C-alpha cells in the first residue's frame, strides 16, 4: 500500500498479489484513479464502466466511510479474538452489528467465542469502525 495525500492506495508494482485488500482500500484507490481515462491503454475500453460500477457499489457499503486509521485501529483491536485474516477482512468489509451477523462471518463461532467475548467483539467493531453511510 502506498500513502498518497492521506489516502492509501494499492501499489501493484512488484507487490505480493496474494495480499488481501479491503473494500475500503479498493474504494480509496478507485476514488484516486476516478478521472484517469485510458489508464491501461487499448483493450480496456470497458474499464471506465467497471470502475464506475464498482465505485457505485462500494459507495453504498461501509467501505465508503472507512479510513486507513479506522482499518489500523480495527486490526489492532481484533488481535485478542483469534480470528483468521479472512474473518477480519469480512468483518471489516461487512461491519456486522449483531451477533447473528457474526455467526454468518466467523466459522464455528459458538465453539470459539463465548457470549461475553462475542459481545466484546461487537463493541470493538462499533468502537473502531464508523457506522455505514445512510
């Protein structure tokens, strides 16, 4: 990731392409590249449409209000819960607000986290991630 003017963007030059990136990072990157036409040259005529559709979708998700600071605070707050990288990414992208939501995201939740710990997890999500845009 490259910090550019306070907005983080994905740097794919020589990067490990197996790295998972959040919807917020994709959103920030597309905002940064929003007005760049012909960014990739010939053969990518539909790229503007794809960028528009993805940006339109992401603007209606929690990603649209998450900053790099939110992501850092969230990832640090998740450490005590023993979640996998994929589970953390899904929580970041979906910003669950109920225990039912957690059951849909975290595999074998009932056997991994007791009720009190699940409540603490939800409180940390609420504390570190801003509410989705209305």
